[in-house]
């Protein structure tokens, strides 16, 4: 296991700041996800850690060793790419053992190690096949076995599940998480899929345009988003975000939107750092909307069945909100309904800066 530390890491491509002043410490044995939309800098960060890119500024440490100038082959890393990059003319055994062959490891040793790792990944019966004879999930396991056969201290995964179908992706999420915990290898996982990050990682790093937005456990990011971007990116379906204002009266903090208003409970008021004069953004998660009760009136704009639940889009004045409700409610298109929401679970953000108004826990 190995600790990884990034200090003011910067990587530029001409005028584009792909990674801009990233500071991060990854604990030994941790499963960390780099999450964000396309172009946010997550793959660039991974490739810079791997040594394929050299930082323009900043430092990368493996434990206490500065590795900025260390070539990739000396960094003791294993890496799995989105494309798997298997050699089509080699069978599975030779693909897995290829890194050991490059190191001139004796045949008896590399063969035994390749078979051992193949058994761990449950592909020992595929050793004589070529990559073209394998399914996507099998190819992914072969690529993972090749990355692990060298006993790396650091495993880097660049969207390794994105080429799999939905059912296999769910299965491999659980398998990867189990394997990482079993082996205890420090792992950095790049993904644009927040469900993958939430279900697999110990902590998630949310990036946007090369800059760190928030780092924390899945629960911390979900329950206490640092800004509007994180709030909208974490959670499926995404959080409802509405323009609002806060009016302060005698012992009362009242949130007003264009269609409804409500008083903030004391526990929310106690968390607020300041009241911006230019307005706020009110955040309400779809699962916190309560259909069929309350004093807010709305019209059902569309209903999207999800099996156990339904995603209902409501029109209330000039606003649209999404609610996640049980299918048994049998809500229909154009139904006029009343609704409310759990006021103790609302989020408030500065409309100008996008930052949360809440004090850090």
C-alpha cells in the first residue's frame, strides 16, 4: 500500500488549464474516485500521477518520495484503460504475463504468477483464448489481471467499466470493490458516472474545469454539497435548484420563491454562515418532495416510470420540480396536486458564488 500526495498540481495544454492547483492526499489502501464531466481534468490528473504527463507546476509524492521525474515503469503502478488495450495476437495467459516478461522474469515464475492472478479474477479457464474470443467483461478482467500481476502499490483505473453493458457494469462495480478491499491496493478510479463513484469509492474528488470542487465520502457529498455544481452533479435524479430570497424577521428566517415560502427550522438557521443580499439558490432533492399533502399547488407535467418508483415533473407557477415517488400513488399526466417537502433537508447556496451557506460540519 502506498500514500499519494498532490501539492499544487498543475498541468496546462497551451491556454487550457487541464489541472489547476490540485491539492490532495490519498491514504494508503484507499479507493478514491476522480469524478466530473468530460474535460474536467480527471484523466489528465491520473496520467500525470502515472508519469505519462509531467506536471507544469506542483509536486507528486508516493509516500515520501518525490516522483515528478520518475519514469512510469519505475513507479510500481498498475493501470487499466477504458479500451483495455489487450494484444490481439496473444492469448490471455501471455497478455496477463506481459509486464513480467518485460522485466525478464523467469518463465516458471511469470507463468505461476499469471495463473494465480487469473484464479483470483475467475478467468483461469480462459488462459488459452485470444482477446477476440472474449466478452467485454472477460476482457476487462484480463486487463485488470495484467495490471495486478506485478503486485503494484498503486492501481489506476481510467473509466474501465464504460464499455460494458448496464447489467455487467453493475456486477463489475461490486467485483472491483470487493477485489480492492481484499488486496488493499491504493486505487484511483476515474469516472464521469456519479453512481459508480458513489457505490465504489471510499472518498470522491469532484472536479470542474481542472479545479477541485469538493472531496469527501459519498454521504458527505450527498448530504452536504459544498456548492451548486456538486449539488447538481451528485444524486440521481439531480437536486431541484430554485431562485429564492431569505427574509429575516423577529426570530424568523423565511425563504421566499416566486410560488411559495416557508420558515426555516432552527437547526437550519444555526448552520447558516451569512445571508447574501443578492439572493440564494434553494436546493430540494426529489426524494424530499412529498406528493399529496401540503399547501403548494402544482400540475403534473410528465411522469417517468422507473419500476418501483416514478419520477414526476411538477409545474408550480413558473417553476418545474422533480419528485421521486412510489409507483403505487398512480399519478397521471395533468393531475392537479398538492405537495410539500422536508424543510429540514433543504440546501441553501449563495446565488452569486454558488457556495453553500452552511457552516462546515
